[in-house]
C-alpha cells in the first residue's frame, strides 16, 4: 500500500516541480524585460538570473517572448479552474465575468510591475504574436468548462466553443482598449466579457441553434 501511494504521488510532485521551474523562468524573463526593456534581454540573462543552463530554458520555452507570454496561459488556466469552482446555480454570464476580471484584479492589485507585462504584450510585435497564441490555446479548455456548466456536449455542440472564443476575444479587445483609456483594466475586462456572455445566459446550448440563440 505504501508502494502504491509513493508511485501515485511521485509523478504529481515531479509535475509540480516542473511547473514551478517553468513559472520561475517566465517571471524572471518578465522582470528583466520590465527592468531593461525586452530588446535588451537575452536568454542568457534569464538563465544567469535563475542560475540554470540554457538547456533548462529551452526545455520549456523556444524564446524569451514565449516565456513572458506564458504568464497569460497561467492566468487563463486559473480562470478556467475558478469557473469550475463557481456555485452551480450562478448564471454563466456572472461566473465568466467574475473569474476573468478577478485574474486581472489580482495582477493590478499587487503593483504596477505585475501588470506591466500585459502592456508589453500589447505593444511589442514579437510579444503580440505569442500572446495571441495563448488566447487561442485557452479557448478549448474554456469551452470544456462552459460545456460542463451548461450540460452541452463539447464534442458536438458549437455553442460552448463559440462562447469561449467570444470571451477570449473580449479579453483581448478590452486589453487593447485599456492601452488608450484611463479606466482600470479589471473593469474593462468585466464589461467586455459581460457583453458577450450575457446574451447567452438564457440559452440552452445543447438544444438551440447558434442563429436562434443569437436572437434571444
């Protein structure tokens, strides 16, 4: 029995260590980019700051841009996990709005340095491409979580995937608007996600066609 427990716990511990290393490298890349400017940071600078080899870095990331953009992936993964933890009776639009706004409130609430990578991702062409990839990759797990909440079939029903794509587009659009606005980013995220999620709040995804749902 002890052997079984050890075998079960071992891989989980290794995965947690790998995730911790990945996140540490990403935060080091972000911190250096904020301090020096993205163009003045080399992969070698990141590995020196972490006291690891270049091979360790390339085991996780292909570039410094990918490392920084991976912080988006962490944020979106947390949002999906939080969505699964919301009360079952809560309207889906409310749940989606709050879990995404909360991720940006957490960043904005610490200090400006924590939110600066978001600004970098919207202004650096190299980072924009990597950030867009994280948005697209986040759609499928978000669609699965939406399907779980609504009882839809994630393999055959289009609505969860459409809503997930719309929510991620709303997050991106709100972030772009924030660049030229004095409004707080979390508030803009909340407003944008609500605008795309609210029309679907009363729909029955597993039974209704997209055209019918869009005219409710």
